[in-house]
C-alpha cells in the first residue's frame, strides 16, 4: 500500500512539474532578437540564453538524481521502473540538448 502511494505521489509530482511554466524567462524573443542592434542588446540576449541554459542544467541534474533513484530501487517501482527510467533518460537528453543550444545562442550573441 505504501509503495502504491509513493508511486502515485511521484507520478503526480512529475505531472505537475511537466505542466509547469516551461519558459521561466518571459521575454519576447522574436522582438528582442529583431530589435537587437547594440552591443548591450546582444549582451542582454546572451545573458538570457545563459540563464535559460542554467535552468535547463538544473533540470538535467534533478532528473539524473531521479534516474539514480529509479535504478537503485527499481524493485520498489515494480513494472513502472523501466518506464520511469526511460522517461528520465529522454528528459535528460532533451534538457541537455536544449542547454547546449542556449549556450550556443549566447555565444553567437556575444560575438555580435
């Protein structure tokens, strides 16, 4: 009974996190990029992209911890362990790629 409750709590927390605001940096990027003409404008964009990359890296770290938990205690999660492990791996990969893309954009704006 406790195992089912734990699993349902973890899944609920995961769903809530997935439904949360994916853009914690509300900036109209289209407008910001189009109107960037000065060094300060490009510096602001670079900082924005770096902050986004930091946030994504935090998500990578969080999911790596979850992955470790799911792997080390897969017997607790039963049949869902493989799904949870796979889900974490997919998210880790996606967040790492997004962080890299943001750092690349930051670097480009720093060169402009």
